[in-house]
C-alpha cells in the first residue's frame, strides 16, 4: 500500500510575526511543503482612495503618510508631484533639492527596516537592533526638520513646509560619515555570514520573465536582473542632475532573483542613496523653499498618471480631476501590491519556513498593499 | 580527485562558518561591552542626569494621571520630561492662546478630519471676532500641522506635551473656553446687537420723521 499523506489547510496570519502588519496566507501544506499559497489581503484597508475624493487636495497630504508609513516622504513626494504637474505649479530649486535629500534619507531608513526585519525573520535578532539604532538618528533629524518622526507631512504643493534648520546639513553629513562604516559592518555582520548566505541563496527564485509578468517593481524587479529605475530612466525632480548607479542583481551574489539577491540589492541601494545625499548637500542652492499660494487650489479638468520610485518600487498616482476643489478619482498603485501577487506563484512548492523568507525579501508593507 | 575536492569543500565550509559567525559575534560583543549604552529609562529616570527622578514617585504607579490643562503661549506651558531634547518644531499636542484668537475659522476649515470646532462673535474693543467655543478633539488629531501652518495670529500652536494617554475618551475632548466666559461673551454680543438695532431703528425713525415733515 502506498504511503499517502493528507494535505492540510493552514492559516498563516493575520497576526504572524513575519507578515509585517496584518496579512493572512492560506496554505495547503503537505507536511512542510506548500502546495498552494493564497494571500488574503484587505485587513488594513482604510479606503484612502475614497477619502481622497472627499477632502481638498492639500488635505490628502497627511493621508499619504499613512500609505507607506516606513517611507512617508516618498509617498508625500509622489502625490505632490502628481498635483503639481496637473495644476502646473512651479517648485523652487532649493525645494527640489530638499525633496530629493529627504526622499533618499527616507529610502535609507526604509531599507534599514527591511534589512533588519529580514534578518530577524531568518532568526538573527541582533541586526534588527543595530539597524534600528541607525534609524533613530535619522528619525531625530527628521524630527528636527519637520517635527515628526514617522508621519512627516513635510512636502507641500510648490515646495516643502519648512526650510532646513541651522546646521542641519552638518549634522546630516556627520550621520553619513557614521553610517557608511556601519554599512560595511552590516556586510561583515550578516551579508557575508556563511549561515545567512546558505539559508537564502537559491531560495524562492523569481525569474526575469516572472518578474515582468507579475509587474514587479523597485528592488524586487532589479534583483531579478532588469535594469529599470525611474530615478534614472524617467527622472523627476532633480534626479536628472544626480550621479548614481542602479544596482542590479546578478549571478555574482547567489542566484539571479533569489532572496539573497533581493537583500543585497537593498544594501547596495543604501550606498547609492548616501551618494545622492552627499551630492545634494554639496549642491544645495539658496533661495525660497516654498512657492506658496494663498488661493485655494483648483486643478484643471483632466487626467494624469505620475509614477515615482519609492523604496518599495514604483508608486503611481492616477488623478482624475473635473476641475473642482477635490479629485474626482485618485487611484494609487503601489509596489507592495504587485509584490503580493507573485507570492501565489512562487510560494507553491516552497517550504513553510522559506515562505517567511520570500515575504520578508519582497519587503511587503501591509498598509501599502491594502491602502 | 573529486573525493578530495569534496573533503576540501567540507572543511572550507566549516572554516567559513566559524570565521563569519565569530565575526558577527565579535561585533555583538563589542557593541554590548564597549559602546555607549543608549537605553533611557524614560518615565522613572531623568534623561539628562541618568538617575531616578524621585524615588518615592517612581515606585508608585500613578493609576489615573491628571491630564494637565494646556495653557496659552504667554503662560507657563507644561514641560514634558524630554523637554530639553525636543526640537523647536516638535509636534506635540495642540495648544491654544485664547487672547490672540480672532475666530477666523481657518484652522477648522483646514483640518482634514474636523478636529477643531470654533465659534465666534463680534464684540467691541477687540480685533476680529471673539471666540465663544474652541474645542479640540485630541482623540482624532493626527498631528499633521495644517492648522498651525495657516493660523494668522499663532493662536493655535504645537506644545511639547506628548503624554496624552488617559483612561477615558472624553478627557481628550478639550474645551478651551469655559462655559461661563462663553455665556458672558454671548450676552455681550447680544447687548451690542440690541444696541445697534435700537440705534438703527432710531435712525430710521428720525429719517421717517424728517421725510414726513417735508
């Protein structure tokens, strides 16, 4: 008589330490092997797109903070650029540089969280405390800049809310001087760790074709070997004047598109962000920081789609205006959502423990999935 | 030859594991014993001194801490224990400076979630309108700062108070103008209105009379 095992339906989440928020996965498992993995999303749905239709344009800015709470500046920036292009608002040069600076700073701390939680999900708890220590410093800088540590609400239509405080750039350079050796330390600490590498290389491989089919974006796409970065290929703000490389996954660090490559691309991106911030500090022009208009903002009727490169990939805002004080419709496209959709295809066939690695390496943030 | 490679690989694996793990351990060790500790025993210790604030206080849990009333800009503001380290632009709970408020409603109109409720009346001897109701619902506030940004007289501002935790929601709804003061102002406004009406009537009357005589 052949040995057979019954498959079992297993609920992973909604409250599971590895899901980074409230996410649920319905697994059909045969022992440790997953036969089917279906993500069940919507636990954090707050109806942000509907709220956008009910509040004036400027009032939606604090809500974009809540879109992706680990990268609020980037969400602010995406929304601000959308409305500015639709309403034809000019932004002073200094404001543009400040925006790029804060966006890259936020990218660093977002990736720090991603790297730290990834290591923690893999069982190494110490790196998380190290990455959070660095993040605290940046949070202090942001607090000094705009008064808030997480939900910044800093970028406005036509500029930024506050000018840089006195001596801010010096303190920022001091942080960067401190941070660069730390990044090398992380590499010695976890990236080059034999156990960490053995655990992740070749796990949950997303091929180039799969990445394209499922419209992966951001670091996940680049880890699968596609050289695409909106900051370089469709430059917005002053990214066109910046010099930086786009790290793309390759065979030199493990297999193309595996968990380790996705991790490694993020580490490399942090180095590039430091480069961009240094250029911003060097080039920071004088002048006005906010081209403030006293009138109520009215966006002319029409449609516009603007995408920007957030830490979790492309963040797109599709705005339909009928000429009123409020958007007629605002659709938000986020990187985490498309990353979520590929879990079903890649997840089946994995071990349960490897699914944790896959989710952590995709760097999914639950509020961004559900909006 | 293949078997030798296998053995070599086996020992290399062991060597790499031991070295990389000990490297990580060394960093942990260094951080744990030689680097400056950053843990702050926040409520019980003074941040700057690093000592317990008041031994008798720190041992007793305060079950229902009084929620200090927020005072105006000119008056003494409640200073949180982290006061010295908070930056200038810190967004704490909203504060309100009654004398400078002109009830222009800009803060209420600029709030995305209707946290602020303002009503005002016109009274002689003060610029703008005088507020009769000013209510902030701290339980809803999301500290976006849009109201502070638009206030023309800096009547609404951010304090440095962040310890707003209470046991009941209703304690988070704050009336900044006492009912007594509100009533007084409403009466004053009513009297002023009545006076104006009388004046107007008299004027009209006299105008009618003059037109009658002509």
